[in-house]
């Protein structure tokens, strides 16, 4: 990194010293464009790494509640394979925790009713949980949310009514764990996520959507960082140009 940085700095200064004013303007634009693209490439790699790491994370077996993030259900009110996988992941975690610690977990199906859905996603998840042998007293539904932010906030409100110091986990699809965790953290919710598997071709497409969603979600921070990077480069170019001008004079 140090060698590359030194070579880049040498290249920039050399270009400045030998360039005409038009060349310098064009060079400045090229540098800013390349710096922006390099930042985005780095962000893509970092997001991919964080997504993979978050999806493979296994929470500690000490949880009081597990939030199951809802998604679109079928027209007959049953779960899609994607949503079913999220619920199965939560059930599997609950079973493993009980085997390891004898501590039962409370399930919080989270998801409201969309305009094209016959029942709330939370209600559909609850029915599936009961069909899988989970006792109704272990289920608390949150059926008002319409987004991941609301899933987290409204579910946390339900939990706080019972235990404000509860240990919380959440279950979603693997590609969605990282962004859900970021959202929870921004809302001040301390929780650990887990991800259910999905088809590789769907995972690839969904990962692109998640990257764009993360980019939009943190757009203010990214804009500030890009402005600082490009401003620093422009200042360097201006210093080099002034040095060149004084040298000639």
C-alpha cells in the first residue's frame, strides 16, 4: 500500500509539473472520477466481506427472544420458501439453545399486512410456528411493521414491555443479516443476527440490492468521505500547480 501510494503521489506531482492548464483541468477531473470509482469498488468488497461474515455468524445460546423478520407471503396466506427458511432457522436455533442450556426462547414473528396479502406476515409465521410444534405461549406477534426498521423498532417495543434487559437475536435470509444488523444498531437495539440459506443465483441478485440499499442508507456519510477525498486531491493539484507557476516565474 505504501509503495502504491508513493508511486501515485509521484505520478500526480509529475503530471502537475509538466501539464498545461487545460491538461491540469482534465487531469483533475480524471483523478476525481478514478478516486470516486476506487472508493465504490472498495465499498463493494467491504460490503461483500461483511455480508458473508454476518451470514455465517452464530449467536450465543443465551437469548430470551428471537425476532423473525417477515417478507411477502403467498396468495393463500402460507409462507414462501424464503420466509419458511427464516422461520426454520429460528426454530433450529431455539432447539439448539434449549439442548445446550435448557433455556427456552420466545419467538416474535414480525411483519404487517401488505395490500396484496390476505393476512399479516406475522400471523402467517405464527401459524407455521404452531404447526411446527412451538407452543402459543412462546409466540408474541408484531403485525404492524412495513419495513426492516419498523420490524426492529416495533418488536423491541414488544420485548421492552416484558424485559428491557432481554438478550435478543433475529432471523432473516443470509444476504439480509448485515443490513438488518446495521439498522438495529442505529436504532440502539443490541442483538445478534443469523441467516438462512437461499439459492446462489438469488443470493447474487439480492446482494446487489442490499449493496445499493446500504449505499442509500448511509449516503450522507459516503458523500462526506468522497468530498474529503476529492478535496484533498484537488488541494494537492493546486499546490503543485502553484509550485510549477512560481518555478517558471
